[in-house]
C-alpha cells in the first residue's frame, strides 16, 4: 500500500467526516457510540486505502465500512440486531449524505420528533430505539402488524417532511 493512497483516503475521510458521523449517529442513536464508530471507520479506511477506487463514491464506501462497524459493535453489545441496523441503513439515502449533513441536522431531527403526535413518537421509540419488530409492537398495543407498519411509514414521512421544511427555512436547500 502506497503512502500516497493512505494520505489520499485520509484526506477524503477528513473532508467527509461529518457525513460519516451523521450516518453513524443515525444508526446508533448515540453520540458517543457514533464517535467510536467514526474512529474505527477511520482506522479501517486507512488500513484498506489500497482497496478504494478513486473514481467511486468515497462517502458511500466509508459509510459501508461504518455500517459494518456498527454491526460489529451491536453484536458485541447485543443492542440492535443486524436486521434493525439494515432497516435503518435503508432509510438513510447515502447518496444524499454530504458535508452539510452533520451535527447541525440532529437537533432538527430531535425537534421534529417532538412535533410528532405522542402515539407516532411512541411507535418510533419502540421500533428504532427499543428495536421491537412490528409484530411485537402490534401485540403490545393491540394493533395489527400492518397497522403498525402503516403508522411507522406515516411517522417517517412526517419526520422527512418536517426536516425538509426546517432545512428549507434555514436556506440550506438540502434534502433530508
């Protein structure tokens, strides 16, 4: 592995670190855990510098490594199942991650969560923070799994719309 390749990926990582961190926060829901994932991702990116193809999307590559680090950490901590991490990963469009998706968006998301109706907020909490499946949630709340899935979809749509409105109001023009 050449020193030039290592220096190149390290520079790319520093340039896109906020996007990787935002991705890690979205997957872990915890600032400290996300910081650990970012550090582990940096070490792995450095070690695998020769594997990166310069013509490809660096953020997507680094976020793929971060996702694997989250899975490794979750397996060790037995906190989120791989299915939950995968589910959250799918809901985060890596193509839209960029330097503007950093720490400044998390407070907006938390504010948007506060604006959800209490029942929708509870569904989000049960599904993504307590990692309960739709069937478990349905049984606990006396609803059908299909009804829970529909309500979760509406809650995610409301969060996305709220984020878009807040970002537009801030003049970033970025999509959530």
